[in-house]
C-alpha cells in the first residue's frame, strides 16, 4: 500500500516536471521570442522581416504542435513505466 | 451561370453532404449519436475538434484582423493555438479520467457544492452566449454577401439557419459530420490561398509564400507590403508594438480561454482512453494549424492585393510612392467586387475631395499636400477573406467554395456552443438543482427552449456587435479564461482548494472581467451604454477589454488560494478523488449520456 502510494507520487512528480519543462518552452517561443525578446532577434532576417515576426505568425504554432506530441509520447512511456496506464 | 447560382449550389451541396452523413451515421449506430467520438480514432477525433473549434472568427474574421493590424494581431494566431498545449497538459487527460459529461458537473463534484456548480453554469452561459454573438455577426456577413441582401437581413437568415441546424438536434453530435465540415472548410480556405500565393510569389504553399519574394517587384513580399502601407500613412505591417504588456495579456487571455471553453473541453470527455485525450489534442492542433499557418499568408497577400487594386501603380517596382499614390482608380472604374460589397453596406465610399477617384489611406494620417480631404473608402475587416477570391480575380466556383466553407465554420461552432448552453441549463441547472425528477422529455424541451432564447439574444446583439467577429469571440475567451479555467486547473493540481475558495474565485474573476468589459463595450453589450470610450487612452495601464481576461484569471487564482487557505481542508473523500483523477489507471469507458 505504502509502496503503491510512493510509486503514484513519483509518477505525479515526473509528470509535473515534464509539464514544467514543456511550459517553459511554450512561454519562451510565444511570450519570449515573438513578443518580449523580439528586439533581441531583430538582427536575424527572415523573408523581408525578422525571426521574431516568424515566431509570432508561424514558429510558435509549429512549436506548440511538437510540444503536445512530445508530451503525449513521454506520458505514454511514464504510464507504462509506473504501471499506471489503462 | 450567375455567381448567385454558383454560391447557392455550393452551399446547398455542402449542406446535403452533412445531412446525408448525419442520416447514414445515425442508422449505423445510435451510441455514436450520443457519445461524440466514443471509439473514434484520435486522428478522426482531432479533425472533428478542429471543425468544432474553428469558427466564423477563425475562418472569416481572423485574417482580416491580421491584415489590418499586421504583427500586432499575431496575438490571435498564438492565442488560439497555444491554448491546446494547456488543454493537453493541464486539463484534458484528467477531466477524461474523471468521466462526467459537463464542465459544471466536474466543478460541482470536485468542490462538493451545488452553489459552485450553479456559478459554473452562469460562467459557462455568459462566455458561450458572447461567443455565439461573434458567430452570428460572422455568419450574417457571409449570408448577406452570398445571398446579396443587406447585413441585417443576412443576420436574420443566419439566425434561422442556425436555429434549424441546432434544434434539429444530433447533427452536432456526429463526429463524421464534423469531419466533413472540417474537410469542406480547410479546402475552401486553402484553394484560394494557393492561387493567390502563386499569383504574388510563384510559391504554391501560402505559408512559405509569406516569406518569399514578391514576383512583380522582386522584393520580399513583406518588405513590399510595408512600403505600400507606410506610403499611405498606415503603421508598418511587421513593425514592433509599443504596448507589449497588452500584447502579452491578450495572448495569455486567448490561450487560457481556449483551454477553459466548455464546448471544446466537452469533446475530451468522450474519447475512449486517457492517452487518447492527449493524442486528440495534438491532432486537433495539427488540423487547426493547417488553417492557422495559411491565415497570416492570406492576411498579408489580401492586404497587398486590396491596396494595389486601388493604387495600380503600386503593384510593381515603384520609384516614387507619392506619384503612385496620386494615380488611384476612379470610382466609376471600380471593380465588380467593390460594387457587390457596397450593396451589403460593408464597403462604403464618399468622394470627399470630389475628384472622382478613390483615396484609401489611414484616416488619422494627414495627406492634404496630396490634395486629399480624408479617407474615402471604408472596408469592414470581416469581409476580407470572403472577398479575397474576387479581389484576386479567381473563378466563380472558388467564391462559391469560400461561401460553403465560411458557413460550415460558423454553423458547426454555433451548434456546438448552443449544445453546451442547453446542456448546462437542462442538465446542470434544471435536473441538477431545480427539479431533479424532470422527465427526459421535459429535459429535452428545456434544452430546446434555452437554445432558442440564446439564438434570439445573440441575434439581437449580433446586429450591433461590440466589435468584429473575432474581437467579440475574443471577449468570450476572456470571460472563460477568468472564470472557468483557474478552478478547473486548481481542482486537479491542488488538493487544498475547497468549495469556498472555488466559488469566491469564480465570482471575483467573472465579475471583475465583465465589469471591465462592460465599462468600455456597453453594459450587456447594449450599444451606447458604455461609461468610457473604448480607446487606448482610457484603458487602465493600456490593457484593452479584450486582454482583461488574463488579469481576471490571476485574480481568480489568487482569491481561490487565499480563501481556501483561510478556511478548512476539503474532506478526505474529495482529496482521494483528486488523487484518482491524476492517474489514468482505472478509467472506465466513455460515459453514455
């Protein structure tokens, strides 16, 4: 019982770590590169404008798609590893 | 064949397709009728979520706003996609494990309080009705153009179609109808974009064309666009934005609103497995991304086409923009698409300097040195996507296709929202509180009445919408962000938040956000009742009413946390419930409901 509980706790902690990591990337590409840090990326030209503009209009969306699939894949492994899947 | 006949043919054929699929799927399985997505592969489900999610705001309105605002309106692109990351990681899998049907039901059970459930019902209704207003505004624009009637008549026709479509019932619940709607809307959006991208940049992929060279001038497309718009006194298309705080808050508000919108969350209650909730969110974003990566290309290309239609000398290599600006087209020679849109009242012209030519420029810029006495052409942002094929001289069938796509987007989302509203009223409010012994027939009747009332209210307010379709929808997101998302998230990630905290949090988030919006947009969106003019100078710290949802959400989190810590712990069985929601193991089948 106690072992089961600590296993579940470890699973939840691993999940929280994974979520934190993904959300840092999520915030970095959208609020970071596309808005607040755009002036710093202004020197990198992309098709008539700069990298920050690309992140605002396309780059962040592509990153979001990648993040969700990475999370889903990683969680499936965690589910199996901790024996908590369906 | 006249354009009118082609439009009717395309719209009619697409409707026949949806109804045909509905009848076929109904005959195939009655279970599928209720459990949208039960036993459906995550890819298929993702496509259905895409159709449910992408509304008139995404299809008709968004590219027009990006075209008008340029970089500043990238917020819509990031906000409406970034929310899926939150949904996939913070809500969807756990709500699926919990295994109930409506959002208020989860809140009522997790916070062991009927009051909490009722407050959630109110939040849901306010957010969803606001959202439907945006849909009605968008669908009204589409109908008025394609049936060649004025905007108000278009709106009333839209209301009647939405009424039959939703109250007919079931249509919405069938995953395959939505898959068909997704396919219609993505084809309708992409085909004209491909043509236009080829015309302007020789690149058949619009998303790449956006960053390619403009064929006629040899410069990058975006540089060319910047030169043209700044020559007419507009802000640079790709330029930076001074008010970064507002831009961040607006994006955040759209993101957490996306994750808090009940009609989207409902889709995840019914996927077969917890893991499928995660995959479905990913696939949904892939299918949404197909439109959202094309939208910024449509926006910039349509803006350039619009400008070079009025100022033909600006189309190629330009040595002197002042000279090119002097040679705009004469009003008498205006293209047909301007004439047809003038009939809807969504394009208006007034020859202020009586030179017979059209001067179209930033109304707040001063070009008296060019002999201009004010901007003469007013173009409603919401028409840009619909008018796009006409502006680019594409064949008539492309225009018919756009009509079918725009209506698919507006109707599928309106139906989904009305279903969320009616289930909250019949299931949560009436069955859950007022009259638990209501018959199934009575529940259905209540659902239909509440749908009808919502349509009437939304149509009335849609006649004078508090903004363009996408902006009205953005208000709905702010409301969902401030009221529902924080308590849903805390309900899963904190065992400490109790009934008192949740109720206080939802109420303070909702009231704060609504009051801020109403002060600028009019009380209950009734035109003329606003206390302050809706201009940046009046906004507190430069935060627009569209962005305030993010602040409301922070208030909701803070109030819930403080109130909960000042009062007792939730009972042990609730803490066990939270624990169980966190692990996929032991999730039952999708609920039949």
